[in-house]
């Protein structure tokens, strides 16, 4: 997602406790009668991950999804400790034909404002995702969805373009899946945060009591939640947003917050492991870090004055030859990240290391000689002027050091002259989809734990990256693997996709990371699992 940031159409051919509690929480208030009946107490969670929108149609980033996970209901969800989805507010969900996925809702569902939650809201949710198709939203995940029909108030039938879509149940648990209240949300445009909070349009384990964008959110446990995950253990949860990770580290050490979740630096995490006042919670990692090349505006790109596809490819290949992932992982991230040599991270079915033998020294290391030859063979003059952009506030405090080292590596031997610049994420997320950056940083925190989530959103023709990459053969393979029910055959297709994209280098994968949270010594229930989702409902203090 992910983070990880409607993506464009997914084409299928297809994340002081007392002082904070005492703050005068301003903003729009929800229904004060919905606080959890059995839950008690309060906790405060710190994060540097910003939200861009509370509307599921208007954001596709880890910070926004971390909030949505708490307050919106899902048809399908992942149980604690599992990557496999099960019905959440649904009573049942299954394929009733190869192109029909039928969901039956539990009866008596309501939003926190008292509105009934029916199949009409389900249809409205997915219709608006596709219609709005916001460039920073998740509509690309719904590329296989043709339409939704509602035979009755509790039944929704999803009609699919490609039969036997093995990822669709997972998609319903993804950022495209939060069910919204048709009485509150706009059918054809992104709804403002203030409207959503004022309308109390929530039906997850929590609702939002008070909201100050990227400053402070107060969640209250919602008694009306009837889903898979059970009731919240803590009645009030405050989420405090930091602009500085060192300040968040200081607050978790001093007990001013109870949880620090994304993004402390690798150095901070290493030092906190020896601090007896806190505990470190580690979880399996699906997060990746990578560079995106814009095929229109990069050197020799389609819309440059000296456009040349062969030379543009050579530029991307030379960059791949010069990158030293092991150095970045050890020097910047203290080995909390590991080198990533393909597009699907290690640990997921179908993961390869396609890039390892193709570029650099053939064993994962850099090669200046290889880069020189690649450029010379393509007739590329050096040094190549490359504008490279990163965001200092979204992918952790180590981004500045990371990209300073990447700049140094690319400038080895004088082959590149890198113009390195940074932009705050709120503006960055807008600029990157408008061809402003020829090459730029992104991170990805997965929507669900399937290899397809690292392929379809990136390499479909109209993809989330909006980088103008289009390979019909890759598109055909993406479509084919989604509908392949034989696991071995599907794995081979996933491997083929990685091999072909490795030759094109639409993106340059860099690193794969793990999930890490820091909690107070009296905090329990923090789970970081293969669902790759922040879950605040199980967290409590003794």
C-alpha cells in the first residue's frame, strides 16, 4: 500500500498519555452514545504516517488505511494471526459461478449514526470507487469488477470480468473494500473528512469521536460492530501524529505514549531494544522500497525533446547496475531491511530474484564496468542528468540518508549527475501522478498477502504508479495468473511476469523490510502479522 498511496483503473485484459487525553479535542464529533460497553481505559498511539483522506475512494496510502481499518466495516477480513481472509460483516461469501462472487450480509447491521447497513451500501461503495477513480485512490484494485447487483437487502453479487479471480476475496479486505454509508458519502466525488466525521459514517470496531487532520484522532469503541474481529479491548484510543520521529522516540521512552508505530529510524529501534521501559514487537514484512521511473519524463522518455526508448532503457539498466542494496541495508537501515532483487518480496509464493543475475556483477552487487558498457552500447552520452525525488516525512526518517547514498552510488564513475530533491508527502502524492518527477521514491505496504498485489497495481497499463509503462505481454500474463486456479501453474505465471518486468525496469526494487512497533512495558495485545494491517482493538494496558 501498500503504502506504503482511486489508483488508476486496474486493467485485467486486468497502512504524555495523560497529556494527550487532557487535550481539548476539537473538530467534528461523532455519536457520544456509541462508546464500547465492555471496553475500558485509554491508550495513545504515536505515528509519523500521515493521512491524505478518510474517504476510501480518495486515498491509497498506509497512513490513511491505518485509520480506515479501525472505523470502517469490511465484507472480508483477515483474522488475527492469519493472512487468509474470512467473512467479516458478511455471513457468507463464495463463488456461485466462475464470474459471480456472492456475499450475504449479517442481519441488523447499522452504522454508528443509526443508518441501516445493507447491500445497497455495498453496491454504492464499489460503484463510487469505480466512478470516482481518483488518481490517489485504490480503484485499480477493482479492475476485474464489471458490476454489483443486489437481489435483496442482505445479498450483493459481484460480477467479474475474468473468471475464477483468485485474488477477489482478498481485494474485498483491501483499501478498496471499506463499506461506506450511502446517506453520507458522495456518489461521484471524494467526500471531505469533516463531512465523514460529522456524519458519523463508521461501523468498524471504532468510530471517530474527534479529528484534527495529521495532529490527533480520538477513536471510541463502537458497540454496534458485529464482525469477525470482536469487540475492542480499550474504550478510547488517541492517535497522535508526529512530524519528527526522534520526538516520538522520546515520548515512548518517557511513557507519554503507549505505542510507537511507523516510522522510527533503524538506529532508534536498535537503541530501544536495550531499553527496559519498552518492548519491541516484530512482525513479518511485506513492505518494499523502490524507485519509480516515469516513462514520459525520465531521460530520453516518451515526451522529452530527445525521446529514445532504447536509450531510456539503457539509463534504467545502468542505474540497476550501479545500485548496491547491501550497502544501503547495512549502512542506513542497520539490516532491518534486506536487499530485494525482484518485484515480489521473499516469503510469498512465486517470489524470484530476477534482477540479481541481470544487472550489476550478477551476484547482487554493483558493477561500474557493466553500467559503462550498457550506456556505450546504446549511444548514451554521460554524465546523464537525472532528477530524483524523495519524500522525507512518509517513509521514515532514514529516507534522507537512504537517498543521499543512492545519489552517491548512481554518480559513481561520473555516469550520472543526480539532482536530488525532496517534497512533503501531501504534495508529493499529487505531483508524482502528474509527471512532475522523472524518477522518484515509493514504498509499498501490501493490501493483502498475495504476489498479485505486487504486480497488478504496478504493471497494468493504467497503473497506480501512473508512470506510463505498458507491456501488452506482461498485461496478458497478469490477466492469466489472476484467473488460474491451479497453484503450480499460477506460480509459474507469477515468475514469468517478474522476469519480463525485470527486463523493462519499470521500477527498481531496492529493499524489503519487516514490521516493527515499540510499546510500553505495561501494554499488551499488539499484533503485527501477515495481514500487514494495524489493529488497535486488541491493544490494552494492565
